[in-house]
C-alpha cells in the first residue's frame, strides 16, 4: 500500500518524531490533546506512552484488560480529554531522523492493529501487531540494513 498518508484522520493518531536512532530511538511523541511533545527514550518508552494515551482517551477500546497482581485504584472522576491541536498543526511536527504517523485502529489480541505512515517517504503500510509496527519503524530508520530473514511483511522502505 503506497501513497500519500499525510493525514491524521482519527482522534487517537500519534505523530512519532524520531530525532536519534543510535542504539535506541529517541525523540518526541505528539497527539492532538496536548500542545507539548512528550519526550521518549527507546521504542518501549514510546509504546508505553502511546498505550497510556489510548487508555486515557478510552479509544480504541482494548480487547483484553491488562493483568496485574497489584490492586487497581479506580478513579471515578477522570477528566475528559480536550483537543488542543488540529490535524494541520500536528502534521507540521517532524523528527530529525524520521516522522511516523501511527493510527491504531484496534487493540485486539493484546496488541495493536492499524496503519503507519513514514511522512518523509509518503509510504503507508498496515501493521497487525505492535511488534510488526516496531519492525516497520526500525526498518525505515535503518533502510540500508540487512533484510529480515523471517516472515515476509510489507515494509516502509519498499
């Protein structure tokens, strides 16, 4: 799937601006409900921030509930999230190494499904899991690296 994917199109879209990609990717994450970027250091940090955002937004609704051995504290008075940045303003955010528009459409089977757009190359690819999303982003940032010998998936670098 190729074409112009430079649009937001969903309330839960996240713009992942990657500034560094030495041993760990780093940068800032943007969404329409905050004017400030949220710094991250490592893909696991970025994914945890995105998961927290989806949970606060309550969209997309998770197909399974997170397990925990700790007692959950229920908060009845959670504040509604208010949109602070429009799609056009979000699309102006860019990372030094790469910019990825992540649109998670479903959270089923304890993972994410959706599409990701590599803004600089105008390439949009669907993903079936958070792991596949990680591989797509990593492959785009390391476009000169060796091909994955495992399962063939459509890449952002084709």
